[in-house]
C-alpha cells in the first residue's frame, strides 16, 4: 500500500537526511572493526561522496547498505595499503628512543601483546559487539539495530567475548 516517493536520492534534502541518519553509526562501525589509525571519519566521507556520485542509481531503501558496503571496502583497501607501507618502513626505519625504563616497556609490551592476542582470538562478531558495548557504551538494543541482529544474539556475542577474554587475560 505504501508507495515509494523517491526512485533515487539525488535530492539534496533527502541525501542530507540519509547522511544525518547513518553517518555516526557508520563511523562507529568502522572504528570498532578497523580502529582509529585508518581514519574512519575520512572513509565515511568518501563513502557518502561515492553515494552522491551514484545517487541516480541508488534508491533510498538501499542507501544505508550502499554506504556501509562502500566504506567497508574502502577500509579493506586501506588495510592492504598500510601493509605495504609497513613492510617498506620495516626495511628503512631506524629505531626510536624513549624515556621509559626498559622494565616498564617490556611489561607494557607483554601486556599489549597479550591483550591484542586475546582480542584477535575473538570472532569478528564478538569483537565488534564487545567494543560497541564496552568502549562506546551502547546498549544491547542499539547494537542489535546497528548490526541487524537480535538482542539475544548481541548478548550471546558479548558474553562469549567476556568469557574468552577472562580465560586469556587474568589481569583484566
């Protein structure tokens, strides 16, 4: 019965409302999946630029999917690029100096390694749900809406993540 009013999103008012509705959630999704180092804010902007460039081809009900997929692909491309940059830096970058004691640096390094291994051992679904809940402070219902899953699935992912982290990192 409900008729779609717009076939595409080329109207500036409609595009703005889509941007306002999805940009923060897209940023948070990219931040939790890839981290801050890969500039999720820039990738959100690039995704919406691509959406605008393809506005005649994208219907309003497909806009969210388009920007999330585009931004995710942009981040994956950036990850691949950063691997190349890192490989180059490892072959040509001299060691840096610090004022911290060697013991502190060793303990910090060991703890960070343990934490990174524990987070890496989580499934991607668990890691994303856990970070959204514990770092951003989002409620289970909000996470469920962002990830298009049930609240029970969010609870299960976070509970599973906590169990794995407790087993692997006794200090937390």
